[in-house]
């Protein structure tokens, strides 16, 4: 989510996934491990050789005397006159068949066959439940006949089993399996063991990412990166690929300084391994351009993106250059070079229409960018026209378009309408996006962001109870996925506190402002405008509940900081000084219990706080 008219952090974060050829996928580490470990020992086994139970041996011919029929004999169980018709006889026969089938399967050479059958089913996309059953059988056999030794075949089987669980949406089932796969390889044993451990860390990181637990995800990626760097060396091209992969994850977590450091490392490695501009270098530069753009370093971003475009053309990737042109247009827009931005967007639009079709979501994404540009330049009619063109694409998606693409597009169009102050239309689109996501396990962070944006809009519309409830739901989701101390949750808590003030619940408002203050002090520091806004709100609630000394202490700090950063003539400084003067005057006499206007409890820059929440919700 993000305010397109003020900040493009969300767009930058969303674009990271398409910026490079690497994407977060639960199957990537499995493929990596397979290529690093070499072909399976069971490849020679035919997938058609399915284990079959042995049939009971045929009865020998019975000799007759005098051609007279002999009486049937009771076999196996004394006291049963007719074993053929006896239920017990049937049970004995079935048990023999089952035991025979189990004994046929209970052999070590069957494990690789079962694993190969499971992998074939995954590759074909047929019957993932059957693939899971085969993988679990293979895992049991590897464990039974492994003699307690570290087995790379077992590790591979665990990776495959976890990938199947993820494909079924059962991410929590995959986590303990992957944790076990990391424990088995001995890094010092061989390069294969080390790379198997690396693959386990990366796949576990992917799984946490699918659950929205970005902090745990990055910890796993970092551990895997260190293992890979130790075994392959710091200049190996594969280490460069992992650098960029981990940098992307840090962008998703809004940790842009760390992302920039890792991306620069990847860029240095790929430049060292290739004298000519390579596709790997192009991907690094594209990511670096997006990071620089998000951090406000627009000139550096433009340089990286132009070099990425040139490298892609040199390597025959002209079709893919269109997405880079979009990013170049974004940077021109940030630099207020509007004519050049329009040219970049129109170039990308023409390329996307030719290569993907006029109704593809990527065409819609360019329409959204053009709508944003014309909205910024005051051409509202043109902006709305492009919004309507984008909605025609998103509301009638072409076959093969994923629901997530549609939901993301609706969210971006909603942000344009919000910036036009058409909040009802924006809320309508956000509700549609939530219906599409349908509370999916791997989309909890995105859903929480949309709910927070809806909470802000409801606040701006005066629907304070609905705003409170929506923000509360959003914050609960963020806590559940481990985002307990992020800057976004701090801003959301501040906004929820404002809703509480409007609902006359000053006690809860105070608690929310205090928590927001603690988080933003840690994430932004005490001098950041967001932190100062929370200080001001907290001072107002302290005053309202009778904590006059605490209110004066906080407000004096806020006034000093605002004067230092904004100057004494700034309207925000005047507002804070007036509030402080009232508090100091009141402190010089008996405390009056006269109720204070709720407007005085809110930060004088409350509207800015609302807008900043939308920006950072991305």
C-alpha cells in the first residue's frame, strides 16, 4: 500500500519480485540442491516399476482316487469347517497379501524409487497428495536403513517432502522437516554436505517468507549465505546470486541499508567474473536502482537503471527492457521531470501491449503510473481516464492472470483515488482486493497493509469505530507474523490511538501512543517527524488524564525539536508553542479539571500523520 502522490515505497517493494529472475519459491532450494548433489542414485530405476504385492502361490493339482471327489480339507485353523467361506479365512488371506506387499516395499532400494515417483508427480502437477504419501514412505525407508549416518539422500527427501507440504499450503508442517534437514549434513564433511545445509536454510527461509515471517526468513537466508560463502569462496558467481536474493528479502522487510550493502556486494562479484555487462549485473543494477529510488537517491537510481537497460539490450533481452523503462519513468517522476517520465511510460506501454497483449496486468500497471503522474500535475480528468482503463483490465482479467496480480492492481488504483480524496471509491476497491486474497496464509502481511489503509480512510471519513476495528485487525495480523517492532506497526498503533481519542477511550489511547513511541524511537530515533508526532499525541493524552508534568516535559522536547528542524516561523511550531504555553500557564495555578477539547489532544499535523501511515503501510 502506499500514497502514490507522496511516496512510492510500496511500488518499489512490489517491483522487487519482478526486478530479477529470482523469486521466492519454496521449490528453488530443492532444485539448487539437486543440481549441486548430482543425479540421484535411483535415476536408473524406472518410474513404472511400482511395488506390487506377491499373489498367493497357486495350489498344486489334487490327485483323486476312483474319480471320486475328495472332501475339502480345513487348512490352517483347527475347528473351522470351511475356511473359504469363513470371515477368519478371508482375514488371513488379506493379511498375507498385505504383509507380502509391505515386505516388498520394506527394502532400501525402494526408497529412491519412491522419491523419484514423488518428484515426477510434483513436476507434472498431478495429485500432490499422492506425491506426499510417496515422499513420506521414502523418508521412512531412508531413516530405517540409514544406520544413523548423515545421508544426503535423506536430506533431499526431506526437502522434497517440505516442498510438497508448501504446495498444499501446509507451511507449518514443512518447517520442522526443514529444520531437521539442516541438522543432518556435516558442513566439514564435504562440499556436498555444506551445499545441502545451505539449501535447507534457503528453503526454510522461503517457507517463513510465505508465512509473512520476514524476520525469521532473513535469519535463515543469512545463515545459508554464510555457509555457501565459506564453501564456495567470496567471489563465486553463485554467492553473488545469493547476495541479491537476500537483498531482495531485506527490501521486502524495508531494511534498505542492509539491502543496499548486499546488492553492492552482488554487483562487485558479478563485475569481477565478467568483463562485459552480463544479465546478472543487469539484475543487480536494476535492484540497486529500486533501492536507491526508495531511499530518495534518485540520480544514483537513474544511473543504475540506465546501465541495467543497456546491459539487457546487449544480451538480447529487449522485451524485458520495458519493465526497466517503467522504473526509469518512476525515477523521472520523482525528479519532477514529467515529460521524460511520460516518454518512458509510453515506451513501456507500447512494448507490453505488443509482447503481452492489451489486457495484461502489466499494461494496467503502466496505466496506474500514468494516472499517478497526471494526478500529480493536476490533470485530474486524464488521471481518472487512466484509472478507468486500468480497472477494465483488473476487473476482467485475461486467462492465466493470478488473483494476486488483480488484487495488487486494485490496491494501486485505490491509492490513486485516495489521493484524489475519493475515499468511498478507494474503500470499495480495497474491499474487492481483500475478497480476492481471502485471508490466504501467505498473504497476511499484504492483507494487514490493506486493512491498515482502510482504517486510515475510515478515520478520514469520520467512521472512528470502524477505523479502530480495522486497525486492530491489521495490527493483530502483523503481530501474528512476527512484525512486532517494525516502523509500520508503530505508525499503525499511533493511528489506532487517534481513533481511540475520537471514541473517548483515553486510557487505551495512552497505551497505544506509548507503545508506538517505543517502537518508533527504536526504528526511527527520537528526532524523526513520525516520532515527534507520536510525542505530541502522547502529551495531549497525558494532559487529558491529569499527568500534567509528563505532558509538559514531552511537549517542551517536541517544541525544541520542531524549532530546530523546521524553524520558529513554521505553523506546526506555532501550534506546539501555543499548546505548551497553555500547559505552563495551567501548571502555575491550581489544576483545572475543565475538560479540554479533543482537537487539542491530537497532533496539529494529524492529517500528515494519516498520510504518512498510508505511505509507510507499503
